[in-house]
C-alpha cells in the first residue's frame, strides 16, 4: 500500500477520505462515548446540566472520538491492509499521508483542549489524562492482550471530567460510574475484536477476544453481569427511581440478545452485537434522566 496521499483524488474524494478517517460516516463510536458522558452530567447535576456544559461535553466527545480514530488508524496503518474489515481505510489505502493524519490529530487535540479551557482548572488538569489514554491505546495492541481495558479507561474518562466540571471536585461516586462504564466498554469492544480475531492472529495484533479464546462468550457474560450489578449499586448510591430499574431491565434484555448473536462467533453477528450496545447506553441514559424528572 502507498504511504502517501494519492494525487489522483479530487477535492471531494479527499474530503470524504478525511471524513472516513475521523469516522464521521460511522457514528457508533461517538454514541458509545457520548452516552456515559451524559450519564455523568445528569448524575453530577441531579438532572439537566447547565447548557454550556452540555454543549462543551457533547462537542468535545465528537472531537475526541475523531482524534482517537485518527491516531488509531495512524498506528495501524501497516496492519489495516491485512484485515478484511479495515483494508479500505484511508491511510491503509494510501488516500491520506501519515504526516497529514498526525497534523489532523494535533489540530483536533488543540480544539478539544480549547473547549476544556472553558471549564475549570481541575477539569483542565484531568483532560491531560484523557489525551494520554487516547494516544496510547492504539499502540497497546502490540504489547498486551488487554487493549480493551485501556480503551475502557479512555472511553470512561469523560465521566470524572463531567463531575469535576459540574462540581469542581471529584466525589467517590464518580469512580463508581467510571467502573460500570469500564466493564461495559470491555464487553462491547471484545465483541468488536471477535470480528477481527482470525485476521489479528495472523498479523500479531493482541486483544481480549484472543486472550479469552474459547471462554469468550462466558467471560463476556460475566462482564455483562458485573456491569448490571455496578449499575444497581450506582442506582442505590444516587437514589435513582423506578425508571432507572426499567432501563436496567432493557439493558439486561439487550445483553441476552447479544449472547444469542455471538453464540456462533460469526463476524457479522458479532458486529451486530457490538452495534446493539448503542441501545444499551441510550436506555441507561433514559433511566437516569427520567429519574430526575419530578
């Protein structure tokens, strides 16, 4: 594969390639990052957060997810061409030069930091942890079978930031929300890794799907159970109402549905299970939001 941008691309094609690099055409990752951030904003404010925080964190989620995708594809640019699902990504296909991807990543990082500067000093300090996690996650696949755990921390980092921006402090309960989301992230990203397991084994990429092996479905089920248990504890700590427990029932039903989908470990079925987690996040948010409506 060529490592430089193709001169034959029209302006329209170049813009589309950059949109693909930032996954603007695939919003599922953005939504999976957005839902727990919204949980945290509503929990920290005991209901609807101030509009300026809602805008800052919503826009920040979109920017940081785009930045994470850019650095992920940069790190994987020499591997993606060998994986069925990723072989047509812009960097792997030579549509965008690696140097340009790094420039874009830096620009997105600066934009995200500018948004954080509209909050408070504590949140600004926490933001450095978020950018560090987003930057190092793609390279973890070379060194550990637990990159999904690092991704879980990265996808959960908006939670303590939302609490600190709302309260100018970090209560212990924020880490309970963080833990619940961390467990859930490992669930859905392991399902995602199951799609690529055969290709990853060939090229030496590591993942929890490979680590869990034949026990993958059972371990995912255990993690799903721990996620629900963490959310029940969360409900007790935040004194959430009936609506939240109904949302947990919906989430549990979706987890059962995911187990049915992944039972044969087929690529498309595992990917469908991964995608259904959007509804898990939405259901939990609905339960949190409705619990604060008097």
